C-alpha cells in the first residue's frame, strides 16, 4: 500500500490560506456586482484542450495548435515567443517515452534524462545538476505548477497531451531559473463523458510498457481521470563482471485528476501524481585509460577495455538509483466576466506541493576492482501558491486600443537535504600499491613500473569514508505583470515586469570516517558551516508586435532572465562554498506566418543573449569545481515549419543554427590533457553541450486503405553538430556531428478507435558520446557515456 502525506509548516499554511482568502474575496465581490443576466462561461487559459482543428479556410489546411506560453490560451501563431511543440501522438507513435527524446523533435534543446540528475538545456545553455546546490537553467512546469528542480523530468511522461518548449528567458511570467527557457508538460484533463485508452508496447532490446487512462463522470459537474504506466526496459551497456545490463529500469507511476464545475463561473481542478523508479546504475564506460590504469583493471577482469562506444563495462558494484516522487496541485478558476472596467476577467489560484527522494549507490572507479564507491542521497520538498488575475480592457486608461493583461503574486518555499559520500572499497590498498595508484597520487611513475610484477594485496575492508552533508531552505516571493496593448490597427506593444525576493540558508557538514584515506586522496577537510544569502531581482520584458494580416505577424522583444545564486553542495573544504546569481539580457525578433491557404506555417526567430556571471560546474570525478565565468553570449536563428504539400503528404521540421560562447573566462579549470596546468583561458570558446547546428525533419505520408483504414508512414530524422560535453573542453569530450534516423508505421481506422504502430529509434545504430568526464580514480583517464543504441518497438492502442 502506498501512503502519501504532505506536511506543511504552520506558518506557511497560514500565509497561504490568507493569500487564498484574499484571492477569493475579490471575485466574490465582483459576483455581487455582476449583471442580472448570467455571463457566458469563458474558456480559461489553463483549461486548454488538446490541439484541435478550427474552421479551416480551405480543405487540407493545417490544424491550429493551441499553447499556453503566455499563461493564457492562444494560437501558436499569435505568440511572440520562439516555441516548439511536440504532440503526445508524435511521442507515443515513435516510442519516445523519456524526456531525452524531445530533443529529437525540437531544435536547440538538450536533455540528458539521467535518473539521478537530469540536465536540461536550451540554446546551448544548461547547468550541471549533479551538484544539487545549483538550480536549473530551464524551468519545468507540469500542469501549471512550476517545479523547482529538473529531477521530476523523468517521472511524468505518461497520459500526455503535449509538450511546449519556450526558448529564451521567460522570467517575467515564469520566474527565476528560466534563464534559458521553459519546458511545459501538459497532461490530459478529465472530460464530461466516459472515455478511456490503453496502449501496450513491446520492444527489442527488451522493453515492456503498459499505459492506461480512464475518465469517469461522477455526477453532473464532477469528473475524474485516473491514468498510470508500468514500464520495464533493459539498458544498452553490458556489464560482463556482474552479468547484467546497466541502466535497466522499472518505473511505476499513476495520476488521479478531479475536475469540478460547481457553477457557471467556477472550475476546480485537483490532481495528484506518484512515481517509483528503480534503475541498475550506472552505464559508464572506461575511456582513454592510461596503460597503468588499464592493466590494473584487467587484473580484476580480463575483458576490461577502454573503448567508450562498444556498450561494455566491467564494474563490480551492483549500483542502483531508487527514485520516488510525488506531485499534487489544485487549480481554482473563477470567471468574473466584466470587472472594474475590464472584460473576460478570470482569477486563477494555483496551489502545489512536489517532492522527491533519491537513493543511489554506484561504482565510481568503473572497474571490476573494488576501489571507490559513491553514495548519493537527496530529499526535496516544495510548496507554492500563485494567484493570477487576467483579462482584457478596451484601452489603457483611455489611451490607445485594447489591452490583454495578466497580473500575479507568487510564493514558494523549499527544503533540500543531500549526502554525497565517497567510500573506500576493499581493494583500495591494493590499488595504492600499484603503478596506477602511484600515478593517482601524483608520483612520477612509469606505466610498467616494477609493482606490476607483484601480486595484488588481498581484499581488506577499511570502513574509510568521506561524508559530505548539505541542507538548504529557500523562501521566495514575487509580484509580476504583463500586458499586450494595441497602439493601432496593426501595432501592439508588450510590457512586463517581475520583482522577486529570495532567501537561502545552508548548512554544511563534511566528516571523515576511519583513517581518512579517501579524504587525503581527494584533498578534503573536515568542516561545518552555516551560511545565508538574500537576493532580489527585477526581470522586465519590452517589445512590439505587428500584425500585417491574420496570416502574418512579426515581433521584437527585450527580456531579462535571472538564475539564483547558491552554495556548493559537494564542497571538500570551507573554501569555494558559494556562487553568485547569473543574469541574462536577451533580444529577439521573429516572424510567424501562414501561407498557401494555411497549408504552410513558417516561423523564424533570431536571438542574441548576453549572460553575466555565468555559473559553471566542472565535474572532477569525486567533487565539483564551481564558479562564475565573467560573461557568455548566445546568438542564432531558429526555424519551425509545417507544410501539407499534398493531402497525403506533410512535412514537419525544426532547425536552429547558433553559437553559445564564453565572452571572458580567463581562469577556467584546465583540462586533464593539459598536464599540470591548473587554469586555462576559455574566452571566445564554445560552451559545453552547445552544438552550432541542430534540427529535426519528419516527412509524413498518409495512405487511405480499404475498409475505412489508413496507413501513416513517417521518418524522424534529427541532427546535431559537433559539441563538447565537458566544461573544460577537453578534446576527449568532443563528439563530431551525427544523424539519428527513426521511423514509424501506423495503421488505424478512420474512427481513430484503435491503432497499431511499428517504430524504430536510431535505426542506423549510430554510436556517439553523450557525456565524458575525468576519471575519479585513475590518473590521465576518462569515463564516458554513449547515446542509446537502436531499438524497434510495436504498440497497440485502443480508445473508447
């Protein structure tokens, strides 16, 4: 039995209750002053249905795509933001069930869905989240609830409606830590009729997945939807020492939604989601090892080698990641109609709680010898409330034309507790007495020193550990507003502002257990520390929007983004404990257009972003070096197109070309390949995980068949150019550009009541590096992780 409890501090509950009462007092007064005739019910921004077809001007026109990129329901073509949208159908048909697959359909997006620390980037701008003191550069929103951490990304991709990717700073409406953009996950809502769906998937390599959802009308004005998924999948990397596939996992998740309309003006939506994931971790491989390191590893498993692309490893520790998450949110919407001179006024209150617990243990030396292991545990809880009125006015205090406006208040509190512990293995002394061990200690030693001729010492349990404890509490408050004001028949101005205040408190506790051998190797000291920091931020947005016609719109905007400063959660000593916030100034100009009687959409955006005090995290094996680079800049162009060339032929594409480079970074950490150098000058060099060119293209052919059947055939092609995966730009971490080829064949009736799908990903079995970092134990050696290999899947779906 699963038991879930939410604990809210009394002071926080009181504050939130007062805010909610204030939120509802205004609408209640407005209702008393409303006209006697009932006002029509308004479709609120958050009540967004799946992308639907509107009345098309010509047969064969593309369907209208509805998004909530500005926290209200709008056509994608009317939003002055660079937005990429992936439908649930596209993801399910291609058997793309994890968040990492989104980058195969939306250009200029980078997602590493690592089970213990996902990293999300947009436009080549991301933050390494293995150090939990750092907050993400990309905001995550799930069903209107802003999530403070990226760790939730792997848990909610079931019963989806669509995914929206908002590129560029979104701080005015979405707040801090959206300096690179926002990814908005929208799941399916209950309907007012009995419906259901079931999808079963099998794949090679071994994969079994069952996803189901059902909507039940309970009484008039109250419906419920229950959805869940069971997913079991084998990993790609063969561990010959343990005889298992690394990165194999089992995920079980469920979501319950209730939707009530207790009157023409009210709508209440409640939801709760639980997820449980167990992973055989990790899928790391030894790479470019020194001769001494490789010789030592082969002494414990003769099959050990350092090819990072052969999907083979020899780790002796049966590592794991066990992740549990919960998410609950309530949305209260009130349609006030005409209120204080405005029309179509609505009041929205979003209450939310989210939390996760991660327990992980893994082999940090990536070999069959038991040298060093790592234990990483983290617990996180957040509570938040947002009150947001929005509406329309005929003018701005009698000036100009119509105004669409949104205002809001936001409060957020979070508690985080983590432990990153390094533990000595039973073969540590044997390693220390080897040629590889002497090299790791920095002693001048030949790869074939005389120690290689001696037998290894027996396994000796040492109980020697380095324990890094870190806890942090966060309080954050904000007020914001944004409007679009028509200055004339075609020209509108966009203005927005957000003011935020934040306070963080952190406690450090780094201790040694045993003789302190591990601490000596990594250079760690015993220390405790308590630190506090406060920050304020003002994030404005200014711009213009010009509508030449219903089919052609242009925009130009200036925005500021902000990512909070914080503390080094993996510090080895009392130095280098904190880092400053980073801020971005972004300029964008774009065109959104429809052509050929709406059979072609062409959206283009050019952008330039200047980042000051860029936060950097360099993974150095057992710890992280942190800092703030002086400046960085991002610039480029993005294209999104859909074209229905013929009634039976459609093309969907996303393309981006850009540069993400350091402006000035003179004291960057040196790469391991640079020998004894401690720093290097990376000014003018590229950021990591920042390909200059990325794109996706899907040609789709639909063929009618007898018996009211259709056959849909699609190829999913994606490309990303060369990039580095290490902050220090070590040449070993560079991956040349490569293509990924996927495809899907879908058989379905015209009624859409069922479908049968055969799909494939990475059909050419491309082998490429996804991540490379310095080896934590072996000197002059690396660890690598490769992209997923080829998979072929078959799915059957039934809808009622």
